[in-house]
């Protein structure tokens, strides 16, 4: 079963077995790749404590963190402790979680739908969550917890609606699910436009616009308490089922012949990926390109096996978003929305991937 599944994984198309095998031989071992990625992520986390308009000495930042787990003589200003522990640390952790969630979800969707151009918002979760956030901003307050709650609930409801629309005679074909996602996205995008029209142009409209561009500003421990359990649990479930996701790449009929309940497996994968994406979007707004580009980068490094692809994509996504957030915090006096640098960096990088792998994707 393993050899048959591996032969059908994305990235080893028919007619190019030789080149695929050569690339596989030239890859570093999975442990080495994951270790390097984790090293980059760790270095990015440490560096992030020292970046910002409020300067904190590296030694003081390290002692402030160490004081939480060990007795350390307090020689720093209380304001520095507040900046490091209550502002930067939650923001850093949220950046890693959100980047990991989007990247892992993108890799899952690409495997389930057997399409390299699929991203986490394919089923309308981003558009639905954006509508929920816009409703929360108009009816409550831009800084109200209702914004995150409504965004998460609407995101989940949007994907649930797409699933119901795509259901045909007890099954959910991939094509129908994607088309249903297009319909749901269009409806909720129209709803966002309606909320923009109704919003107060002085306060609410700018808040909706800024939210739609994505930001990690204002992340606190309460945000992590809500987001971390959902993202970590969803990622753990996806990794447990990762070897079965490999079988889905062979096609539904072939996977069923090997004893896989494809409908159940797709439902579990889509639910977990949707929960992770809805959580990320509800906390930080719409952030594009990470869920599309990072899985391809991970696939280039470790191959298409989801047992290796998912953890590598998660680490790469977390490190990438954290580096992007550091860039937005230092590039201008006012922090840039995250979607701007992710688009400027992600789009050219994806174009390079298209050029490099266009012959394989054309198979």
C-alpha cells in the first residue's frame, strides 16, 4: 500500500519519474530539514523581542523572560516588562500560530482537492469570517471581542453552507465543493460590501478596511487563550491522519479500494483545516498567500508525503509570518497591514515556483 500511495503523490507525475527520483535523492534528510526550519523559527522568535519602536536591551529582554520561570534580580523598568511580556510575547506567539495554521491548512486543502492552486479560503471561510467581523465592527465596536467571535462563527458557517450546497446523493464531489465555495465567497463578499456601505465613514469604515488587510496589532494573552487550543488540536488531528491524506492523492476510487472511507476522511480534514483557518482569520484578519506559497516551499524541501509535509509547512508558515510581522513593525512609523508585504513577497515567489514546476503541473 505504501509504495502504491507514494507513487501517486503530487510532485511525482507520470512520465517524470526519473527527474522526481533524482530530486528525491538530492534532498536533505527530513530530520535535517525540519531542524533547520525550527532553528530559523527559534532565531526569528528571539530576534522579535528586540525589534520595535520601544527599545529593550537584549539582556533585559532575556532576563524578563527568565524571571517567569526562575529567580532573577529585577533590574529593569516595569514598562519594559510590560512591553516584552504583555505586548511582544503574545504577538510573537500569535504570528507563529496563525502562520502555521494557514500553511498547514493550505497543504491539507491541496492534498484533499489534489490541486496545487488551492488555498485555505477556497471554501469561503475568509469571506465569511470577514463578513462576521464587519458586522461586529458596525454593531459593536472595532475592539470588542464580539468581532472575533462573529468572525469565527461566520467563517465556520460559511464552510458548512458550502458543504451542504455541494452534497449530492450522500457524497461531496470535489468539483461541487469548490464551486459551492465560490458561491459562498461571492455572497459573503457582497455582504462585506453592504456593511461597508452602512458603516460610519469616520470610524467604522476605516476599521473594516484595516481589518480586511490583516494585522497582529493588539494581540494579547486572551487572544491566545482562544486561538491556541483550536489551532493546536486541529493540527494534531491532521497529522494523525496525514498518512491517509497521502492515499487521497491517488483518487477517491483508488483510496476506497484500499479501505479508506474517503467521505469521512475528507470531512475530518476539511473540518480541521476550516477550524484552523477560521480561528486565524478571526484573530488577525485576512492574510493571503501564506496558505498557498508555504506548502509548495515545504513540498520542495521534504516531498509530498503529508507526514513530513504538514509539520514542515507549519514551521515555515510560522517563521514566514513572524518575519513579515517584524518587517511591518519596522518599515514605517505606523505598522503596515500584513497583506501588503505577503502579497509583494508571496506573488513573485509563487511565480518562480510556477516557472520551475510548470511542466510537472501540466501533466
